[in-house]
C-alpha cells in the first residue's frame, strides 16, 4: 500500500503547494509530520501504525493555497469538520485516503517495555500485521499490536477517509463506539473524579500542546488562555486554572471534536485530557444525534438549535 | 576519594525522609505516564532510573511565583476636604516583597539539568541586575546529580559540552551501583549535605565502578558533530525565510519544548487582583507562542512560527553565545525532541543550518559595530567547539 | 462578611433581564418569601451566558449555580434561549466528569409574570444545594489564594 | 563613545530590580484623543532628588493590578521636578493609565536602557524623523539639543501623524520652529480640512525632502512599519547604516534583560537598546 | 476610579429588613469606593440631588445605587448621574428591594446579601466604560395588527398625526368583536352606529392602508426599522375589481356555509360579504364550502360577477413592508365553554353564548332583530343568563375575571325585556362587578326597572325537559337549591387571548403570560409598552377590557408610536457587541448565531474579520458567548465584567 500511496501523492503533487503526510521521525518509534514538495521527497513517506500525527492540524495555515493531505479515517473527519466550519476550503485541499488499521500509542509501547527500558532506548523496530518487534540494545521484544494500539482505534468507526479525492486500497469495516473509556472512568465516584483531576492537573505545565495539536482549535494565537481581555485565567500555577483551561477547550470543542485524540497524545506529561472532549462528543451524539466530521454540510449543534428539543430532558420544578 | 559516601538502595527513601525534615526535597517520581520532580513523599515513591519528563528548573524558577504584592488602602473617609481642592482620599498603595525561599535539595537530577544552570546564572545573576528571587533559591539549593547509566536516542549532551556524569553546578554526583548509590561530593556545600548516619563511607572500589558506568554511558552517546561556527551560520540564515519555514512546517507552536527545557528561562509578568489586593506574578512563558511578542498595537515582530522557531534555535545556538563567551544555551537533554508532539528535532535543525549556511556564499558576519551609546559587552567571537567555559567575569 | 457560615451556601444566579429577572422582581413585589442564599447576576439574555461562567463559579467555590431565562419561544431576542438550552445542557453533561455534582447546576425558564414559579424554583434549588455537602474547591495557587482574603481590610 | 559607567541605572533598591518606586501622578496632559502625558513624582523624596536620566532612556510604569509597560522618559534631563511619560492608549496597561487621575499611585522603574549619544553627534546636522507617538523619545533629544543649540548643526524635523488631531505636542511645535537653524516639516496621512502642511506618508515625504547625508545623523522613531520604510528611504538617500539611529519599542516585561522577550537576534531592546544604530540591526530588520 | 455608593431605605420597604446604614458603612471597604452613604428615598428629588452633590464634592466617576429593581429606576438614576456630568453607563444598581428586603425577614442575612449585591455592582462598575448612543433614522410608518376597535382607534390617531399606517386584519372585515354587538352598555346605544363611522374613516383615510384577510408572517429588524412580511390570504376575489355588489352571494348555490360573523347563528353562502357594513366591503370565498373547491366544479359566482373579480386560482401573497413601530391589538376570543358538560357541552341548541345572543338580538343579524330559539324558532319567555362561564375558574385554568361580562349580561337582560316585554330574565352570578362610570347604576336598572332576577350562585346542571330546559343552581344568599325553567340559556363566556396570540408574540419578540395575553413592560407604569422597543399594546390583547378602555388604550398606543416616530433620529442603545479586530480570527461563528444578522464578515488587510452593524445589533450577547476567543464583547456586559461579578461572589 505504501507504494500505491506514494504514487497517489506524486500524482497530486504537481497541482498543489505540498502534500502533508508522515515522514521519518527522530527515533525508530516515531514518525514526523512530513511536507512533500518535490517528487523525490515522496520516497521518505511513511505510513502504517507509526503514522500517528493528525496532519489536518496544519491545514488551516495553508488557507489560500492548494495543498494535498494524506489522511487516516480519523484525520479525514478533522478535515471534513474544518471544511464544514469554513476553516478550510474544499477546493483548496486534495484528500488522499487509505484504509487505516490503527496506529500505535507510544505510551502503551512504553508500558510493554517495562519499568527499566524506555522507548528512547529502542534502536530499531519491525512491524508485521499483528505484531510489533522492537530491538533494545541486542535484545528483541515482540508485542501484540492489539496491546499497543491507540485507544481511539479500538472504537474507530471510520477507518477509511470519510471524504477523499484519491483512495488507495480496499476500504475497511468500521467498529462501533460504545464509549467504554468513559464508562470505565465513570466507575469512579464524583469525589474520586475530583481527586483524580486534582492530581493529574497538578502535573500540567501549561504548554498548550493539547490545544495546538487540535485541528479544530480555531483561535490559535488568540486563545483566551493567556488573554487579559477577556481575562478568564490567571497565570498562576494552580490546578484550578489548569483544569479550567481544559474545560474551556472542551466547551469550545463541544459538538465539534472529531475524536482524533491528538490532545491526549500531545500532552508531554500524559494527562488524559481527551476525556473532556469525549464527554462532550458523547453528549452531542446523545442529545443532537451529531457526529462531527462526518458531513461537511451540517452545522455544529451548538451553532444552531431546534425549537423543540425532545432529547433534552429538562428538570421539572 | 575521601568524602565519598555510599547509600544503600534500601536507605534512599529513609535518607530523603530525613532530609525533608529540615529542607524541601525535590526528587523524581512517576505520575501518570510521566516522571516529574516533586516534593519527596515516601508513599508516592521515587523514580531513579527513567529520565524525568520535565527538567528540575522549577526548583529555582517555579512555574509561577510572586514578585511582589500590593494593597490599595482604604481612603480616609470623612476626612475634611478643602473647597476646590483635589479630594484627599487619593489611592494609597502598599507594596510588599514575598517570603524567603526554603532550603532545598534536588535529588536525582540529571547532569544535563544541572548543566543548564550555566545558562541561568549569567542572565539571572547579571552584572547590572540581580534577580533576587532566583539567586536566593540558587543559594539555598543543593543539587545532587544522578549520573546517567543509560542514554536515550534523543540525548546529545556531548554535542554541547555536557556529560552523562556532569558535575558542573552539581554539589554531589550520585551514581547507582548494583546495591546502592555512590555519592561523590563536588562542592563544600555538597559535602555538608552528606552527613547522615545512613551514609557510609564508600568502599574504595566504588569510584572505579562508577567511572566505568560513566564511561559506558559516554560511549553510547556516540560521536558529537562539530558545531563550530553554528552561531555565524544561524546569523547568516536569519533572513532565510524559506529555510525556517521548512524547519518549522511541522511545529505546532506549543510550549512543550521550552517548558520542558532545562535552559529556557523566559517568563511573563502579570498582575492579578482581588478587590483592593493584588500580586505581581511571574510565570513561565515561551517564545514559541505568538503572544510572547505581540504588542498592544497588534503589531507582532514574530507573528509566524517560522520566526519563533528561528528565535528558539537562534537563542540557544547563536545569540546566547555572542553575549556569553561562546556558551551554547542548550544542555542536550533532548526533552524537546522526546516530548515534541510533532517530532521536531533541534539536532537536525542545527545540522541543516550548518549545511545550508555552507551552501550559500558566506556573507560578511555582522561586525561588532560602534554601538549607539553603550553596548554592555562587545560581541565575543565563538570559541572552540562551543564547549562550556567558566563564566568569564561573574 | 462571607456567606453566612452554617446558614447559607454560595449560590450564583444568572438571570436574563427580560423574563427571569422580571420574574424575580414579580416575586419580590408579591412578597413571595425565598431563601436568602441566591445572588443574582443580571445578563441581557440566557444566550449571553457562556457555560464557562458556570464552570468558573463552580470551580471557584460556588455551591450552586442557577440559570434562568425566558421560556423557549419567548426569548426577547427571538433565539437566545434556544442556543442557551443546548449549551447549558452540554455543560450539565460536562460537570460530573470533573467531579462536580451535576445537581449543583440547574437551568430553567421563568417568565416575568411567574413570581410564584420563581419563588418555587429558588426554594427548591436552595434546598437541593443544602442537601449536598459544601462544594469541593480546586486549589488556587498560594499567591492567588492569599488574595482571596476579604476585601480591603 | 559614551562612558558606560555614567549611564544612570534604575536602582531603587539594588536588592530587587523588580520592585518599583511608588510614585504619584502630579499632572495629566491630554495630547490627542489617544495620547496622554503623565508627570509623576517619586514618593521617596530622596530618590526623586537623586533621579537622573539621559535622553532616550526608558522607564517601566506600572498600574498596580494591571501591569507594567515601557515608555520613554520624555522630559528633558534638565527638568528635575517630575518624570514625564507620554502614553498612547493601545493595550491594557495604557488604557488603565489613561483612566488615572491626578493623585493616583503608579509604580516606576526608571531609568532603564541606553540613550542617545548626543556627545558623538556634536557638530553634526541632525535629521529627526518621527511618526505618531514615536515623537516622544525624539522630543527629549530635540529639547536637549535646543538647550545646547550651538553644539549642533542644522536640525531638521520631519514629524508625521495620521491626522492633525493625532499630532502630539502640537502646542510646542511653533516654539520648535522659532528655534534658530531649525526646519520643521509636518505631514499627515490623508488630506484634512484646514491642514496647511504636507500630506503623505513619512517615508515618501522624506524622499521628497531629499536631505543630504553629509555630516548628518538621522534619528527615527515611530511605529514598526514606519521605521522599516524610513530605513529603506534613508538607504535610498545614501545614508550609511552607521549614520542612522532608531529607538525601538517592544513588548517588554522585566525591562532588565532577563525575561527574554524583547530580543532582536542577540540584542535585547531593554538593555542593549532602546537606541540602536541601523548598523547593529542590519540583517534583522525582519524582526522589528 | 472614584465610586460613590448610595444605599436606599425606600422608607421601610428596604429599611425594615436591611440595615441600609450598615451596608453603606461596609461598602466603604470595597475597592475604588471613596464615598458611601444611605438615604431614605434615593429616587426622590432630594435623593437624586444627594447623588449629584456627592459626584461633584467627591469627584466621583462612577455611582452604585442599591435600591429597587433596575427595571424600575435604572433610567431615573442614569439621568441623574448624567445631569452631574457622569456618563450614564458609569452607573450600576443593586436590587436590594425586590430581590432582598421584600422576600425575606432575616435582617442579618438580608443585610449580608445586600452588601454582596453592592459588592458585585461595584466590581462590575469598575469595569464599565462610558458609552454614547448612536443615532439612526427611522421609518415613519406604523403597523397596526388587528382591526378591532382598539386597533381602529390606534390607526386613526396615528394617521391623523400624519403617520402612515398599515393595518392588518385576519378576518375579511375590520370591526372586531364590537361590530358583532347589538347595543353597548351602559348607554344602550347601537354598536354599529358608533363603530361604523370609524370603520369608514379607516377605509377612507389617505394615510391608512388596510389589508384584510391577512396575517403577520414574520418580523425582522428593530425599533424604527422593522421589516414586516404580511401574508395576504387568497380570498379568490380580486379586491381591485370587486365592487361589493353582492350578486355573487345572491346566486351562490352553497347556502349552508358556516357564518363566522354571526357566530354560527344561521348560515351564509360560500361566497359572501360578512355583513352589510363590512370594511372592506369585498366578497370572500370560504373554500371549505365553495363547490368549486369542494366538488371541483361550480363557477357560478365567476359567471355572475359583473366585474370578473372572481379568481379561483388566487394564491396567498407575501408582502414586505418597512415600519418604525407596531401596535398589537389582536383582541380576544371566547373561552371554549364546551368543556362544561353540566351546561350541555354544546348539545343543547338553546344554550348559546353571549356573543351569539348579540347576533340573535341584532337588527342586522340573521333574525332581523327578533329573538327566537335556534331549536324551534319560538320566541323565548324565560331567559336564564349564567355568568362567569370560563372566568374565575381555576379548574379550567382561567382564574381571572373577564371584566365586562357582568355589564353585558345586564345589558342583554334589559334588551331581552325590550324585545320581548313579557319575558322574564334570570341571572346566575358570583359577584356583580361594575366599577365604571354609570355601570353600577346600570346593573341596578336591570334589576329594578326591568325585573331581572339576580340569583347569587352557580349553576350545577342544565337539562332538557320537554322543549324547555331546567336550570338547577344554588341561591347562596337564600341557602337553597333553585331550579328555573328556561326557554333559552345565555352563557356569559369568559374571554381569553385571541387564538394564536403566543405565536404572534414570538414573532414580535414580546412576552405573553400563561393565558396568552401580551405582557406589558410594567404593570403600572408602562402598560402600553412591551419589552421590545417599538412594539406597543392596545385592547384585549393585553388582558380583558371593555370598549372605552380598549379605545383609550388604542389612543395611548398611538401616542406612544407617534412620540417615538416624531423624532428625526432614534437613539440606539450603546449596549451592543463590539469586535476586537486584533483578536478576531474570522471563524464566522458569531455570524452564524446572530439572530439579527447584525454581524458581517469584512476583509481587513487581507484577513476575514467580523464586524458588528451597530444599528442592527440589539445587544443580546449571543455572539459574545459564542466567540471562542472572546473577540466579540458585549459592551456593558463584557466577559470581564461578568467574570468580575462571579469572582466577587466566589472570593469573599
């Protein structure tokens, strides 16, 4: 499939400023976003379980230019949502899709490696359809793909690009999303949840990688996180302010999040910030039967309304 | 060596517990999927093998701290006022300094983390201005550096004059041996810190064992490339927008690199108030954020992330050198690479810059010119391989 | 000078100017006795209410937040409360995740003529908040915490 | 070259350079619809007595509770009874300053930064090019030179603003014009009723004026975009980079070379500037 | 800032349960407060003077008054501070009466709460900015919705003042309920004789355009510049051609059509002119009875029409008009009395409504002024009137008094005697409410001169007995059950808001109560205004009222509209949204949600940005709550202001 995809990229290349995909990363376990301008650069294109990043995050930067983008199913939803919200123009993007079998979660690989081996010690790796083998120094360690695949992939409904101009490969069957992750979290009592976040957020360094990795954060340089007018947050290092930022992000993404999971992945200190958005996504699905990023013609549910809302069960007084 | 101590693995927690009775003890521990420096809590464990996700700089340079506090005083109500005069109840403000820092020990920080203080000192302990908040903490903090037995693929301290067993700025060097820790005092302050009865005199052979571990780590770092002329190269590429745009294409402009970086030392100052009271806070800031340079008028000298990445790399590998006798302000810990959500690799940028600069006709390097009035220091030429030197004058 | 210790809880109300604020006025005019805990912040429309105001209040130590607007279809601004309904409902879904009891936040519709309904809503909601323990407070940084000392003394 | 040791440096208490002097607002002058001039006096009488600054140096003014911002001290060094700042309303701090009343308290950290080397300019012709609030730092030097008029050659001033209403210090301009061997050219961006002076953007008017670079020092200050184009115009007029000086503004926080944000390449505006020769900035104009 | 705080006692209204002086003393601790005091009646002249004096003495630039509801006196105090040279938006009110002193007796808790309300007012005020209104031109045209007597009066008064009027009437003719009445109380003069000329005036007035058979489709815009879409329903008759000759109705073969005007008393033709004095006097086809539509063929009227005015293909027409103000005068409808099974629930032909009875008595009605029973055409001798059918009845959700039934029942009893001198009328009543000029005398006359028997009590059952009806009730004064044999029973059916009133209210963006009556701005002081500027109320749309009150209210609404439009320029409320162009990223979310289309996208140096159209923005703040980066801020209710209020409440 790699070669077919490379062919598709080369085909698209003459019409676009660049094609965004994945290329070699700084270590064997990671790829990096890759911006291909010349045909010879396409050789280094990487796809597969290491194609973790969501390239859609870069698209709005290229507004006014035509670009190509290689997308996993989840990435394509971000693109669709960007189009729906006018952040990206459909005619300015050439979408190359392929059937995705899931990507790895480096933290899960770390867990498999055990306490004494860090992912940074891995010298090389090989991947077969359901196994991943890493070499650390002179020893090899093989793990089941299922054990290291990102959580979002386990409930992936759209393994194929939702919209594409070029599609390479045979579409895959999607799974259903039963929000098992939320259900698991909700085993905790209200007080336990409070304590959980108090602990987790105390680690936050306010780097805003979660925000900047989000393909649907539109404000970018004008985020309220650091503004004084409006002054929602102070800059003191407190869990309250840090948690509040997560709630801002979740609120702003309510009904818009496409579930790419980049916020959680980007977090350098491993805070599961995706849970906030997942909660909003589930609510949007239940209340408004809305799934962001599946149809560029729809309006996000919080930017519209219905005069009757049968699914909203208001409190009786 | 006399003064070397041995701490049995089983006694580590007890010793830290003992220290924390009189001092603030920072030590790395696992939290979630990260390794972070926290105040020591025996119940929450220690992590002395994996590399800490964050640097230990917050021991000296907290994420936020109070610079001063103030209160607007209640006006004197009912004070008689003369006709036609400005009312006498004008605002009165009272300004206070914050509290003194606690004596602190950072246990188990990495060599690169300690090396980074070399970047902080000339800035915060400058010839003109002294940052008292930093200095007081600096004076009150003992660094116990843990030598690296393993290195990661993102480690490159040897490129920038660092070492897996770096002792620069360290007070004690700690090396994990098979059954415990060899603690080698580096400074007098370090020696004084090693007085607990839990610490035994180290067996003679331990020093050799430690050296072997150090050498092994050094070896696994591989060879460092020659970074000579990197500052000139970066200056010559200052206006090469295409170069910087390519380098920054994948950058998300978040603050992960700078906040995890042991040498990044920029901050913002903001006032927060409640009713009549307020504080002036200093908090970490990042040059990767657009807001960092955004002016009130809306003008932004570094509005593009390309310019901001240029500034980060430039600061570490060119600007700081010019003002600080060739000192590179990167300690090679590799955190910015390891934790970058977009896998931006500063090593690659530096290497590319050297190649790119060599490929274009070398422009006249910016000459030290007659400054308008007074440039505090003439730009110093880069010396050697950017290896760290003792601070020139202090 | 804080909320009366042991007697009151901190309850913040956001009321639209046209309906619910008027309803609360009508309740006053009718001398419909209510608990004293609630403090009302007047906004032009329930659509003006950013759900984050609610979150901010609840994270900051409010024990309860009550939002009230015009009845659906009666919005002075035609559509504001329709948007508000969706946003507030989403907000209600978010709170429990963070460890904030969703019972701490309610929204409802009270028209300017419904003084009695307002009395009922306030009384019920205040009861509901009193039935819960005081709200947990997410820690502020110590620097900011010091500011929280009561005004100016 | 100026003697480094003689540059006055802010030192209310060398123990803590972040701690401002508490000062009182003594006079407020409305210059234009968005520019106000503030005259402040340090509450510590001793500090006020000892306060000295050089033309071009800046200070950090703070409104406690809102924050600090940097402004040039634009009272001439010879005036010792107050410290003057002219402030254009743009952001949070400047808006808060504009709301202050006489008698209100502010924080002052001054003087900071370097200054114009007026000694090195002696005997030369001086060309000032000021745009909008950028006139404030130039004015300090201008007044200094007027006080020592015979030390300098011809003084030309090109001062531009958006409109006549935006022209600060308008009440002084006639005085300036009357000073011997001094040329004042005023310009506004667009035609306005009753305006009898030049109309046009500063760099264009500068080219029309066609000043000779011979024995001349050009000093410019204004909004970044104006500085950029003025530098280009001076280039065209064959001014050498060493003949051109500018004084820069930048988003600053600490003002003492620590917080990091005001750098242009390896130069920190707060400690290496705000006065720079074009020669020092060449190649980095992009970051102005 | 220099803030002054004034705590009102409002006599004992506040002072009895709030320690106003204590609150004032505490207020001195609040930031920027340099003056605080309490006063007995802050809104009174000395009270206002006190504020003005304090502003000058203490150089105040902001004022907080803690008193009654801002909905009551905010404008008063704003004017006061403005007189003292302070911008009127540098003023805040804390509502310590309606929201504090009147709803609790605990003085400690009240005083504490009052202080906190003052605290949030101060914190908000500290972030207020002076605002200045903008001025914009208005359309000098008034829309009157409803052509009953209230609407007619409003229209004529406006038109006489030289303002163009557009009148929209749902029915084929104006005249409303009054046109159906036989005589009016208490003078017993002929209803159509006094209303008719006014209807003609409407038709003939050069400034009035009348659209009958029309309804309001939608409203957009705002005070001074409403854009109204009117739906002109197809009547199948071209009004420009129809002369009202009535030939079509004469020839129409469908003679069993429901007669709406006559309240179903008798029948009419499928094409008809509702009544001889109808304005406009144009024929209308009732499609549900017209053979052309029911059976698909007929065409008689088209054939006989001398002017060829019949057009079966006619479609509804939408018409857009610009108006500056609107008067809602949509009147009332009768409560559905058929829910009362004890009155037969509609099964007994000789149990009729009061309005039907009007038509039965009317000389121009179907019986030509001879009262006869619907069942057998016999003249009734015993007539029983039952009052409060659907009024003052909590069990059917109509707890209010319909106001004028007592009077018309008396009138109908009198008229019955006039029509049928040997008849006997009985009135079952709960109370007799006759508080108008000459009203009580009138009800007495019904009893004393006309021998009407008033029985205080409710009727529990009506049942037929032979060709008569037994009306069983209680005489609560006598404490005995009574039964009256009746030939005819007339129900004084209560009134409710005209059908679809809530729907119209939604279009007009005004409030309505749970019975559908439109809400006035203030029960006592602003009975004509609504909460939507430029929309005024007249007649029964606001609540039950009799003819003189309706006429008075019509004139009042006209006065309000004339007053509004007499100014060349209208002042806009400056509490509108503003875009910080430096923060705006042009994502367009605000544009999506704005209910007024008051935000547009502009190009600013090559970037998309939002821009508020100031004259269109109504200040709801929806955009502000939508903008993720807070680039749009609603002046006077900015994020920072509300956040400061929240913080003030949480941090204390």
